[in-house]
C-alpha cells in the first residue's frame, strides 16, 4: 500500500506530454537525490544497524536507476544537465520536525512518500505514454519504488511506536496531497 491520499491529476500528464525530455532529465536528478537521501540517513543514524543495511541496498538501487536513466537519455540524444528544481521535495522536507526521534520518523516517512509518489507516477507513465520503450522502462521501476516506500515506513517504526508512526504518516500524506495538488509550472517528476 502506498499511503498516498490523492491521485495525480490529468494536469501532470499534460505537462509530461509537452515536456518529455525535461521529465526524463528531472527523473535522473530524482534518482540521484534518492541515493543521496539514503546516504544522509546512514550518516545520521549510523548506530542503527538495520537502517544502515537497508539504506545501502536503496543507495545501490537508486544509483542503478540513475545510470539507467542516463543511458536512456544518451540513446535519445538528450543532454543531461542541471534543471531548476520544483519545490515538491523542499516543501515536503520543511515538514520534518527537528527533535529526535520525531526527526528520524519524519525523514523516513517523507522519503517514503516521495518514493510512493514516484511509484504512482511511474505507473501512470507506463499506462499513458505511447512510447513503448519508455512505458516498459517505467513499468520496470515500479516494484522497486514500492519496496523502497514500504522499507522507509517500516524503518520509521524502529524509532517510534507503530501507532504514532501511522498517525504521522497520515498527517504527512495529507500535506503531501496538498503539495501535489498545487502543482508546479515546471514540468517535473513531482510537479
């Protein structure tokens, strides 16, 4: 279960259709950021062996995805470059509380929600893009993104009682839905 409280709107699919190269470039950036997030969590919670082991798996998978997107860009003659980021991640991460263990729980849950939204968007791309190579590519990523989401939620329970984690996940998911509903004028994976 992805713990999302909303579905992406058709507005996003229209953004994708008109800006597919930019979406692909942004996707590469998202995979890199996902690996960096997992690395940061290892550094912050190095004393939690279960978390560090799970994060190393996620880092490896996210970097593999990053390379797969870079390869896809190269085959399509799309230059990987910097993009002005959307504000989705920044707005979601602004909800992270500063006191521990709340900070650990929120960092893990926001990472999990980002993975869940990516998973949902990959499913939409698989179903709505006419380009067979891209549809198959996004279908191939769906399962690992869903697994990352559930891993982050499970790890949050190492830091706090399951019921408190469930309540906080509902709160953050509601906020995530508001952020995603607002959209962003830039065509991004999470706009």
